[in-house]
C-alpha cells in the first residue's frame, strides 16, 4: 500500500539550507542532496512502518550519503514529513522543533 506524502511548509527551508551548503562545497552536490531526499521520501511513502519511532509518534529515516535525517508521522494513509535535520544537532533541539512544527 502506498501512503500519500505531504510535506510541512518548513521542509522547504530545511532543504534550501542543505542544498545551498552542499552546492557551495561542490557544484552539483546540492542537487544530489535534493535528489536523495526526494527519493527517500518516496521510499518512506511505500512502507513507512518499517522505520522506528524516535520521539512520540515521529519516525526517522537517515539519508544516504549525507548526515541528515527525515522526521515524519504516519496518520491513516498519509505520511507527513515534518523535518529534515542535520544529525549533529542536539536531539533535544530536534524534539523542540518537531513539537513546534506539529502544533503551530
């Protein structure tokens, strides 16, 4: 069963921040970052329950090749991506940001 995929508005800012940082390091690297994010988001939508819960009902998928994680919730037939965070961030800060994004 494929789940519908929805992105919280803040994801655009998370993506642009990562994209610009990687693109400044090497031309085309930012494009790879975006491509991997969208590919893995589609993968999550195919089978979101294989990813473990890391905080409350939030689940996490690590990106390949980049030190980022996708944080998402599963509600009925919907996967909602709430965050894309660098893995070096303080886990407590990530939880605070997810709380804010979940309940604006």
